[in-house]
C-alpha cells in the first residue's frame, strides 16, 4: 500500500485521491492502512492530505483528518502545510474546512510567522478576501510581517489589480468592498508598528498603487499614514506623484493633488537625472496605458492632455528647467513622442483618405439626383411631375441635406490631409475636424438613404407598394453599418475632446 506506483513516487492512495475515485473506495482503502502509512510522502513530499487539499477532495480530507489529525501539520518540500496548499490552488471550500480543523496551538503553527504570512498571501492571490479578513482579525501580527523578498500582505493586495476587474457587476462590487475592507484592516494593524517599520511596508505598497493606478489603496494608505505623500523611491529618488504621472495613473495623481497645496514641493523635487514633474509628463506613457485608447491620434491627444495638465500644475519657472541631459520638458516630450506623432499622422491621413472617397461619391450621387429628379419634368410647364406629392418634398429636402453635409465632410477631410500636423494640432484642431467630418458623413449617408426611399415611394408607391418594405429595410443597412463601425470612434472623439476629462481641479 505504501509502494510508489509512478515517477512522482505517489502511492495508490495519492493516486486514488488525485483521480477523484469514489469516496467509499478511498474510505475502505484508508481503513485498511496503518497510521504511519497515511503519512507517506511523494517526491515533492506531499502527503495524501496535501494531495486532497490541492484537488479539493473534501470527503477524502475529512476521512484522513479524522483518522490522523497530525497530517494537518506535515509540510511538503517547500514548507507548505495542507491549509496553505488549499489556498495556493484556490480551493475555497477545502480552505475553509482546513482552517476550521487546523489549530494554532500545535508544535508547527501554520498561522504564525512566515508560514502564516504565506497562507495569507496565497488567500489574497486566490481573491478570497473575506477569508483573508478573518485571518487578519484572528492573527493581526500577519499584517505587520514581511517575507525575505519584501512581500507583505498589503503589498500583495495592492498588486491584485484584478479585484477591480470581475466578470459580473454584482460580483465586482462585492469583491471590491471586501478587498477595501481588507486594506483598511491591514492599515489599522500596521499603524501599531514603529514609524520606520510602518514606513517600509507602506512605501512598497504605495509605489505599486501609484504604478498601477489603484487609487483606493493609495487613499487608505495616505489616510492611515499621511507622511506617505512624501515617499521617495530609494533607487531613482522619485516622488509618488512622479511615479503616478510617468505611469499615467490619473486617479492617484488627482488624489495627491487634492491633498493640499504642494505645488512648490512637487515642482522642486527632482530625481537622480534632475527630471522634474513636467519632465515625467513629457515621457511616453507605458504601452499598456496607450493600448487602452483606440487610434494613434487619440493616443497622441491623450499624451498632450497629460502634458498640459501637469504644465498647469507646476510652478511657471519650472516649465523650462533642464534635466541632467540638458533637456527641457518640452524637448523630452518631442523626443519621446516622435514615433507616436508619426503614427498619429499616418492614422489621420489613412482615415481621412478613406472617408474622402466616400464623401466624394455621395456628393456626386446626390448632385446627379438633384438634376435628374424622379419622374422627370412636365413637358408643358417644366415643373417636376411629382412636385405636389409629399414624397417629393421629402426627396428634395433629404437630397439637399445629404449634398450639403457630404460637401462639408469632404472639405473637413481635405483640411485634415493638408494640415501641418504639429504636436499642438492633435489636441483640438485635428480632432475637431475629424469630429465634424465623421458627423457630417454620417448625416449625409442617412439622408441619402432617406432620399433613395422617397424616390422608390414616388416611382412604386401607388401600384407596387410591397417594394417599399424590403427597400426600407435594406436602406437601413448602410446607416446601421456606419453606426456599428464608425460611430464608436466618433463618440470617443467627442468625449475625449469635449468631455469632462480625467483630471480634477487643483486645490
């Protein structure tokens, strides 16, 4: 029964539990084994209980614990107890069961020291925040510990940006509340440490919060440890606001700016390369932040908005300061965004070229339709034959609107193509032209379809009215296609250019 049966040196019991064999089979197998055989380990020193914890086999774990409780306190080769293994493999029900039966008064305490912190970190990694809160409330010392690599519970939960990205809205709200409650609890316990010890734990977590833009964690840390707003990175000598601006974490930036009038301090402090706050705004945003924005032109606009925002925040005499490489913030911006500017220019030209063709075709068609009106003219008086028909009025108005809007659209796209493409143009000038161009193109397509429908009504409306139904349905296809394909871009352009923005007013 204790013989190895595979390369992992697993016993038959290990294999039966891992494979999920019927519990009555496992129960009989365990009953036939002596106590010392239940503690046999495989090549990575996992006992049968450790295997059950990893695969979530609660029934087998219950039988093993009732038979031999000491199995709860036998670690594997990396030092993980069964309760830690359950957390590592995100086995929620198994974890809750093992916590209920694993005591803290045994020789090897899975809840104390590094073992307890590793358990808490595994629980946070699994996003079982409610269980993590219970652990911290029962063992508050875990909140104040750090592993040899510098990892603390607060640092770990700060890296869990996924607690804000959950599948369903309801689940997202619940997990976020639990995560924030855990952060509050951790901060409360860390406050009991000395200033130097608390400073060390808070610094790591705060830097990660600034990098990832997790303002909720940053806010809790600042509330618990107000001096954290003056944290400086030990290697590059950057302030938190430097880190937030460099990583385009607008929520953390807004939070720091709202903490009081620190303009002089934020403007004056420089990193090891003598970069001030505006130099960091001049650097190109991280790729993952730019990829959140569709289109190189909008990305360039977003970068200019960041630069303008920080420029308005720092003191005027710091806007032309040189760094170690004798570069002003504006020089840094131009150099860092050279490639993005070229991509934005190409994106604008490609978009405008495509839309110019469509607008020109609509102008041609609608001008021709205005000359060759449906039904022709009366040979006696020269008036349109359908001039007294309501459908003709709809045709005339729709044709005129489509012609005028398509002409306007064509002119806007031509203006984009002939633009000088300076950096400043990507802030308002080019987006404004693109908004007008796309908006009028959408209107021209819509009224072109209305004019087409009115023409069909005039020609077939009296004798073959059934023709109007499929014609009306098909006429909606171009408009619907535009709405699905281009309208989101138009909405994003309008919001980015005229919307409330991502920045708050400074105090």
